[in-house]
């Protein structure tokens, strides 16, 4: 295969939409469980004695360590000609680690087991490659999966508010309930009928080397953006608690963020299919810059609601469309590895971004948000030089 040459195989029209909905169903149940745990983590880690660096580390490590396995999962699925077994294994790992997570008693162990739980992200690149093989409209396909994912997250957040606020469950008990719910994520996978595709014989390093210059550059730009947007809602939640003096209000704000994300992710995915990924991503980067700089100055509950709404729009504009852009630029026989490499780079950068943000948070929240807005502005400038197909 020539360097940068894009080759796509026929789309599975018979099972394509069904496969997207089934993998979306797995994502739904997984994220009900995941988002019962995620919004509690910043409060859990501070309750166990962790500070800003610990918070930044757990924000980055949740994605960073798991990114290596996303890359490995993508390559193995390309090499074996199978996607579903690796998707199943990834969900299974997450389920086991969530049960173990309910037993921890220190912030160090919490960081360790949260990171190990993210090894389940082995599933992401094979799942994303399966979605890319299921439809020509990558923006809509990835957005549909993300919408189901995020809808599950909203339900999970509402459940955790009920359990924590009304029923006064402990954080450990809530994690145990979440782990039990996540078992249902395995069921839809038994009904997926994945399309055939040509296996790759290349090793992982040769594949990465063969990626086109434009794809590599876009992954670089996405990495710069990830230096600022690395799971930043952890700090948003903690800042909301500082302003309101409540844990329940930040959980409600997180639910609003997820609702906005779920409502707009498909329209923005379709929009990127129509007008191009780059224009939609530019809008997302600009909006993210506005959100981070606003957190420096705005401190009332009304403004917090507005900023969480805008941050939901940022995710709807950027998250699935960045993956769709990678799928656009990658040859199909190495689509899994390409998406895995993208996840790997973003994940590694997330660790560094989280640590830097955590150090700046200890100095002062204003310093952190000013730094993040500067990085976002740099990513916006770099994005202008990306070429679409």
C-alpha cells in the first residue's frame, strides 16, 4: 500500500445500522455504570486525602494508560480480521475492575484501580473501526454511537444523584451497584454480525509509519487540543463545589452537560458529513477557548449552568467528529490501528495535560484556566492547516 493512499471496502448495508445500534447498546449500559462513578471521583479522591496533583493525575491516567491498549486492540483486530472479540474483552475487563474499585481505601489505590479499569478501552478502536465499516456517513455513525453512550451517561448521573442524595448510599456502595449494571453491556455484542475485511500483515510500527502526513498532522493537532481538554470536567466539578458549597449541585450540572452532549452530538455529526469535519471542529475549539477563559471570571450559579451547557456543546462538536476525521483519512485495512493510534496519542497527552493542570490548580484555579485557554488557542491555529479529503 502506498503511503497515505486511502482504500475503503464496500459498506455492510445489510447489518451496518444494526451493528451501530448494538454496539451503541453496549456503550449505553457501560456508560450508565461509568457515569455513576466518574462524577464522584473528584470528591472521592479528595475525601481520601488526594490534592490537585492527584486529581490531575487521575484525570489523565483514566485515558492515558488505557490508550496503549486501545492501540493494541485496534491492531489486533486489523490483524485477526475480527472486531467483536476485542470489544467483548474490553467491556469484561472494565466490569471486573469496577468490582475491585469498590474495595479501595486510599487515593493511591484509587488512582491505580481507576487506571486499570480503563484498560477496558481495549475495545474502543475495534468498535470504532466496526462503526466506520458500517456506514459511509462517518459523522452520523460515530455520533449515533456517542449519543447512545452519552444517554447512558445521563441516566447514570441521575441514578447517582438519587442514590447519593436521596437514599444516602456510600460512594463504595454506588460503585458496587454501577459494576453490577455494567454486566448488561456484554449482551448486545452476541448479536453483532461484523463485516468481512482484508486482514493486515504489517506489524504495528510499519502501519503507523505508513499513515499519511495529513492524518499524522491531524492527530498532532488533536493531541495539542487534548493538552487542554483532558477530562477537564473533574476540575469543573470541583470548581462548582467551591462556588456552591454543595456536591449535589455539581452532579446536577454534570447531568446538564451530558444532556446537551447527547442532544447535539448527532446533529453536529450530520453537519460535519454535510459541510466538512474541519469547520465543525473549528467551532468546537473556539467554544472551548471561550469556556476555559470564562471560568477565570464567572463565579455565580447561573454562569456555571451556562458554562456546563457550552461545555456539552464542545464535546458534541469535537469528540465523535475527531474520530470521524481519522476514519476519513485512514485506509480501511488499517482503520482499527489508525483509530487506536489516535487514541494512544491522545491518551498519553492526557496524562501530561492532567499533571500540568493539577500543578497549576494547586497554585490557583485562575492560573490553570488561563493556561488551558492559551493551549486551546494554539490548537485552533494549528487546526487551520489540516487538509480535508
